[in-house]
C-alpha cells in the first residue's frame, strides 16, 4: 500500500461540495493501492516551482493538487487541495514541498512565503507616526531560527496591529501561525522551540531538506510527519478504513489535526494518577479527551468509561468516538452520561428506581415545608432551591447519614452560614422529605447518584461497573456525589481519571474541590489556550461577557482567559435591541432567511434562548416565515441537517454551529429573575455567575457568525457594548 498523506485544506475542499466526496474517495483509493504513479494520469502544471507537484482529475470540473513524494521502493502522495480546474493548475504551480531546515517540520509553502520580505527603510516623510508597541519584540533572525520562513518573519516583526498579525498567521503554515500567536501572547522563544519540537540536534542545517526523487533518505518524509508541528496540517492514513472514517465522517479539521499541546496530552504514555486539562470554550478539551480515551482503549484488556453531565453531550461524544476509533477499540469504551451510569448501578444492585423530575421534586419540598412547624425566618431561608442544593451538595455529597453527622459536617462551597439550631431544623425537613419519598416509592437524581456511589464503594459488589480508566468531559458541572461515584468505579492508579473542565462554563451546581473526594490533580494539569472553533472576533466578544469576575477551577485556583487566542478570523459579532418582542422575532426570521442563502446547511444555524418559553416563541416565528425548524430537546443531539436548530442555552452545551443567533438577551431574562429570586441573598453572587457562564456558553457556540438580540433593556452582561437605542 502506498503512503497517502492529507493536508487539512484537501479535506476542506471536498466538504465544500458534497458531490466531490465520492470522487475524492475514488482518487484516494487509487493512490493508496498504487505502487507507482504510472496509470494515475498525474500531470505537472507548467511553470511549477517544485518538480514533484501534480494535478489529478476529481471530476469534470475539479482537480486535486498533490505531490508525488515517492522514493525507490515506497510510493508516497501528499494531497494538498481540491480546486476548480484552472485554479488548481495555477495554485499547484506556486507550491513548494519541504522539510523545514530548522526544526524538521513538514511544510507546503506558497512561492511568496519562501521569498524574503523587502523591509522598508525608515524615512522622514511618513505622514502618520505609529507609536504603538511592536506585538513581537524579536528580531527577524530569531524567528527564522525557530523555523519561521524569512518572508513571514520579516512581516511579523514589523506588526503593531492585532488584526494585521492575525492575517499573517492565517496565511502561514498552521504551526508557524500558531507559534507567532504564542509569542505575541507572552511565550518565550524557548517555549515555542519546545512546543513545536524544534530540536536543532535532530536536523542538518546545511542541507536543502527536500526529499523525493532520490534526493534524500526515503524515510525522511515519514519521520518528518511524526513531528507535532507537521501533524497540525497533515494526517497520514494508516489504512483504507482509517481513510474512510475521516472522509465519510463529519470531522472538522480541529478534530483531526491536533495542536502539539493537544497531542502531547492525548498521547502521553501515562500519569501516576488523575490528570486534569482546562481551557476555554473551543480550545479542544473534548477532542483531547476523545483521543485520550481511544489511546487508552487501544491497550489490551482494558475498559474505559467516557462520561459527561447530560444526555445530548453523551450522544455527541459517542458519535465522535465512532469516527475516531476502529470497532474493536470502541467495544472497550462505554459512553454514559453520569446520571445514566448511576441508574445502571442502582438498577443492578437494588432494582428499578424512578427519580422525580425537577418540578416534581420542587413540589415535594413545598409539600413537606407546608407540614413543618417553622418560624417566618426559617421559611425565608428554607426555600425549595436552598434545601435541594443543601441536600445534594452537603448531605448526599458528603455521605451524611445522621443528624449528629450533619451538625458537625463542613459545608464547603455553601455561602449561607448555618448555626446549630438551623442545621437541626434542616435535618428535620430532610428526614420528612426522605420519608415522603419512601412512602411514594420515589427517589431523586441526587439521591440515586449517592446510592450508586455507596454501591460502587463497597468492594463486595460485582465488578460490572469497574473501569481501568475514566474520561470525564464538562467536569465543572458535576456534583460531589458524582465525584464519589466516579472515584468508586475506577481504582486509584496509573491514568485512573482524565478530567476536562472549564470553570467559565460551570452552569450547574456549586463549586467543587476534587481533593475533598480522593482525587488529586495538583501538579498534573495542563491548560489549553488556542481556540479552534470560534474566530478571534467572537472569542474577544465572549471574553468580555465574562467580565472581571474571579472563576475558580476544580483545584480551587483562579482560571483566567488572559492568553486565549484564535487562528481563525471572520466577521465581528452583531447585536441589536428592539422595543417589542414581535419586532425582535421578525428581525430574526429575516436574518435566518438571509443566512439560508449562504453556503452551508440549515442545520449549521442555531437560535438560542434562555428559557423554553422564549425558545418556542422564536420557533413559531420561524415556522410562520416558512423556515424549517427543529427544537433540540434534552437528550436530543439532533443530527438533522435540513432545519434550523432552536434550543435553550443549556441544550447548546457541547454543540457547535456555523451561525448562531442568541435571542431574548434582555435584563430580567439574562440573568433570569426567577432563578435569582429563589436563591438566598448570600448565594446570589454565585447564581449570577452561573447565569453569566451560561450566556458565555451560548455566545461561544458559533464558528463564524454571532448575532445577539434583546427587547427593552439589554442584559447587564453586555455592559461593555456602547449604548444604543432600541430599534422600532
């Protein structure tokens, strides 16, 4: 089998037109089964600067641009792009393939990138002086020493404007653009050299480092493609099945072409205990988690659990894993959302239990409170929301079994201080609540999880729910009982827990500190800061949504967005206020109608609202405008591509779209007054921060375009925007 290598631009090319996929597959099969290029009808464009570049037919109108990198005894092809016929020939003639002489990274360069840049000498006649500081305080020779091409380095060291630097980074090979951003955001030259495997001792700086046609060692291409910097742009197909999974799957480039930081974590040989990876929305934490799960599952005779907080996220993770791993590896991976895991554990040990829905649980608390002899001060404190959180976070989370234990137990993360008498009254309410549950043969999700944690903690139980490794996504939303359950299903040891979290996306529950539940990750953590999903314009907007509040992670350390950056660039987010709901709904329908006419599928468009009631109003308005709509409910990952997705902000967690309209972002709704009113005064700051995090989640769902609208007074989370009157 010939070695076939694919550049991420080739993947992007065949995805622009769905009809190209079959033709691309046929070409790739021919290349992989070919011992040499004879019979493939590969043509060299006129004026090519690299004699190994070729153009191959995809269909009547499109051509593939590739390199024939074959050596005696080994056929090798590098697929670079798919373009219309004439453009393909023009583009191919400008390309050059090389191993970077400074760091061994494999690159495909446009001819202009390999040329020196003409540095304009200073003159006394400049019309406007630019006294802004340089973004990269380095000499071009220092950047060239890292492996940055001379032209790109010459341009980069003159840049004072972030947008200009962004344009340079986008046009450069991925590793070079990423390295420039690293340097602009405070990384040292040595940091960059280490990250992208710039090892001078491994390269011969005196040679040309071109390969193929007998110019060098036949293994040089294969060795170069193992470099982390190379793997940001290129994937080597191991066999036809690997090729088929990537070609046929809906794999975005950032799921296939890992950044060196991502790869170093996903494929680390092993940690002596739990490991935690953090990062903002779109930095690829989930991607790393999925690669890690597959890496661990490829070890023989192991069982891997992949879990997350909600059903729709679990369904999405299962879909991603199916595209990433071969069937025999998938058989060793169980994907469960955390409450499903708890129900399965309890079902096997105790039989079926039906947990109450949140509204029914609230009614049960109200019923119990109505029967209790409480003072007015007690009733103001002991709301259903407060009791439910105290029950889940403290009593169930800490495994409290008696009144005496509750009177003494610490209550980490709970803002309201309680004296001994208040604790005694709360315990009485909880006892009556649990008695009522027992009489009705019901339970709650919180109690079910705590029961499951106790079951797996008992070493005498069956090993049905024992795992060698556990990968946890969206870890910031898990409760203390969840962590007790996970601690019980995997023994302490090598690579026991791989934890992905973002403190800025904590939208459920109170803060948790892992060390309190037998999970220690201090000294074993990594933070991802490069965004792969959203443009730099959307990222900047979302960071401003977070404000200047402090966000604490699972090790109780402050999590900052200071070094977050993106290689992607696009349109600036738009925002607009209205005087009434009808005008806002009409505007959104008009906007979606315009988006329908742009390239892409309807399923790449989403409308996100804070509540189900607002969601349904906008869904109705879109249907009245003859726009197909699917409402994404809990547990529905909704793979429909022929309708606009309309969902609550909560349901959008872990999902991405090309274009997103965040609607109903007015004061009173974001944050939601009802949620704040149900909270004790001491807890309202934390509740408000969760609401802010939820809005941040919604604003980070789009890949390309973000629109935010509201009626009346806009949410205070948009206070950074300039004042603008609501439109009629």
